[in-house]
C-alpha cells in the first residue's frame, strides 16, 4: 500500500503552501469542481501543466460565494495571474435539468451535495477577483468559458448573452484544451512580457478597448462577424455568425475573428494545430495522484470520480460534428491520440491502486472508436472546412482503420493485473457498418466488433442512433437509421455465433430541432418493432456553441438560413418525451388520443395493438372511435372528434 503525503497534491490552503516551503504563489486557480487530481478532470490538468512549466500553483476548489468571500483572499496575490474555470461541465448544465429544474445532485462535489457551485461560476468567481485584486490579471478557461467566448444563447435565462469576457470582466480567455496556449503564455510572462501585451497568442480571446489598436500578425487573415448588438436585433444575423465560428474553430489554418461588443472589440485568435502524440502524452504522463484531495475523506465519495476511477482516456477530439454536441467545439474536430506506451503506463498506475480488482471500467474517449484516425493525405485536411468527417457520408480521405485500437485493447488485456477491460464510452456504430463505411476493410470492422462484444462488454453495448427520422438525423449530422438496423443485424449474428447474451442499448433524443410529434411516434413504433423498450433517452438541452442551439433560439439553420421548426414549449417537449415510454400505463390513453387525432392509426396499431384490436369487424374494416364512421384499413380516417362517442366492444 502506497502512503501518500499531503504535498503529493497541489496545495489548497496556506498550510499546504508552507509544507512545500513556498512563500509566494505564481498562479492561483479557482474551480467550480472539487479538486480531484486526475487527468480526466480539467482543473487538475491545468494545475499540473502550470506546475510542469516550473510555476508554484495552488487550487481553490469550490470557493464559497455566500459569506465574506475569504476563500478568494486566503492565499494572497499570485505573482503572475489568477486562473478561473467553472469546472468540467458548464455550471448551468451541472445545476439544472433540461426542464430547468434544479438538480438534486452535483456529480463533481463530495457526496453529490448541491449548492457548492454557483450559477455562471466563471463569471461569478472572476468578477469577485477583479473587485478584490483589480491590478492582477484574470485568465478564464474550461468548458464554460470556451463555449461562451462569443455572443451565445443562454437557455436558462432565455437570453442572448455577449462574450463571457464582457460578463466576467476577465482579462483573457483560453478556449479549447489549454495546454498549448498556456505554455506560450507562461514562456512570455517568464521573459518579462506584460500580461496586457499577450494579445497574439493562438487559441485565446481578449476584449480590445475603444481606440485600442488591433495587434498585427502577418500570418493571419481576419474576418468580422455581426456585432452583439446586431445579433440582439436580428436572429438571422446571429445564426449566420455561427457558420463562421464553427468553420474557423475546426480549421487547421483558421482566420482571426472579430466582433463588436458595445464600444469594445472581441478578438478571437485562431486555434493551435491538433496536439501531437508527444504533446498529449506529456499531458497525461504528469504526476497525478489520480485521487481526490484528502480534505474530502470525511465528506463522502465524489460521484464523477467514482465513475472514472478505473478508466483510461486514450484520445481527444471527435470528427462526428453532431449538431447537438459541443465536443468538437471544445476539443476539436481532429483526433489527438496517445501512444500505446503512454496508455499502458497509465494502465499500470491504475493496476497498482489499492482497491483495483482487475477491472478497467473504460478504455475510450469522446467516441470510443476514433483512436488514431486521421486524414490519409494531410494537405486535403489542411483545406477542409466541413464540420463533420462522417456526415452526410464518410470522407474518402479519412483513415477509419480500427486495427490500432484492436491492438491497443489486446495490449491492455495482456497486463498481468487486468482481468477485463470494458468499453464504457459510446461507440460510433455507423463506422462499423460496411454499407456506410465503404472505404474500410469489412473483415477489420468485423474483427473489432467481435473483439468488443466478446471481451469488452459487460452485458450491454451502448450506441447512439439518436433518432429514426431521416430529416431529423440529417439535421443532427447523423446517418440514416437504416444503418442502425444493419448494425443490429451484425450484433445479433455475433451474439448467436459466439453464444453471447448481450443487450444492445440505443440512446435517443426528443424535442430536437426539426423533430415533430409524429417523428417521435414513428421512433416509438420502429424501435418497438426492433424489440426495444427504451430507457437511455433524454430531451434536447440547448447549450452554447452548437448548431441545434442556434436553430432553437433563432429559428434558422446557420448554414442555409432556412427556417426550422423546433419544439419549445413545455407541453411540446413533454408530449414528445412521452412517446419514449409508450409501454407505461399512464401514457397509453394519451398516445391513443393523440395518434387518432392526427389520423395515424397505423402507428397506434403498432404501438398499442391491444387497445385497437377490438375495433376490427368481421368485414376486415376498422371502427373509427372518434367520428363514428367505418373506413377501410387502407383509407385515412376522419380527424373529426366526437367527444360524445363511447367505444363498445364487439
């Protein structure tokens, strides 16, 4: 059993600072999460990265904002800057459900306790620091800052908000994964460059004051988008902004973006190139304890840590570009993969943990089976502006070989202390279907699928078709549902061939833009025909920096500027969600009434045959329960509702 010292963690109090023999701190990091010293927790990564650059760093996790604010002053003034992050999730997603109800638990707090993270935490922390230490620079980053770096729709206040640099009063914003920009920031500060002069660093954003000169960079092209004030008046202008933002975020050689915000000018510098294998390995190889700080020992387990305690993250980024997802907006479209050596080194660290029983809960990433995938000809990728590499079809330049991933799984399982490794991350099932992934070797796809099903699944394989309606799927940037049917056929064949008893668990979303009630009824009927009673479902939640959120607020698709209808009222959302649970007794009458009203007895017969079979008479005709008429099965029933009609069994 390894005995840990308090100084193995980054300090969180003055006592811990003194244990290290420090009399001054270079950076003090404030976080909306409890401090878990693990590479899956962004605040810990930033702290360890700064430490690796030779800085003296301390973390103040979940500072109280309900007292005299002593948590913001207890460690004094840092030599270089304050760093602020709202945590691993946007605080509003962490604090509220899709129906805007406050959550009962916070997964990033000991015991799941709520109330330790304020709404809009990054802005709250940053403003307090600027009020107390007006001369000390504040640098914000993390998912909340990253996805709110430009004019954005905030679902919880139902308002269009300006860049978070304006609301937080921070001096600079780092967007995306922070290792590369932080390295350059620290190098320049260590050379004596004033913080206020750090305005040409890639992957950062700043607000230029009125009259302040725009810094020159001969290597960058510039583009200006509609001002915040224009967006407030014109939803179409707001929508058109997003196309520019998304495309530039996903380019390897992007333009610098400008946006007027009142009398100030927002400047978003282009992103860094995708991290190299050496760079991402260096980040994961830092001396994490992989454990929560000992200060939480008596407060209870941290749910988010318990979930990933024995998991390994093997890559970052996602080239799926799904319209409702923020992964590519934050981590990038291109995949940054760790070396097999780095992954195996972490596996060995996990295997040495006192309570490790031999089971790894996940070997994965944002999409589990994108490891090592990249363009075959890099120069083609260099010019690409497509937000997705696999929608509407898989790019012919994309190398989708699953062989390196299959070999990695086998290398992990060869570790003497690993009994079994599971794939807990979502798998892109469409990439395993030869009819969709036409450039791949079918035998290789079969080999990967069999490897996963026979060795890396604990009874259930989770995939995310998201919907059954092709128009909705097209807007989602997801493939046709027919490919899920084809994948299920392969899944079933392997299940029988290998004598397995695995379940396939599909994820679905309701109330997505372009989704109508009939689309949800079709979804319910089609998945019932396939033998599913759905459980992994959710309502669409608008979050900043996604195509779907732009459509939700503006009513326009940012790429076509055509109008798109979106369910927005509570009733519309609740009604769509009910179709997921057609089999529940409390929903049956509502489904029956709804489908009959819109003339979709065909769907009603599929979903609730036991409630419609009594209507068939001897002539093979069907009694319409609402207009008291008799129609052929093939004809469309009247939609007139006769409330006085009472059904009679025949």
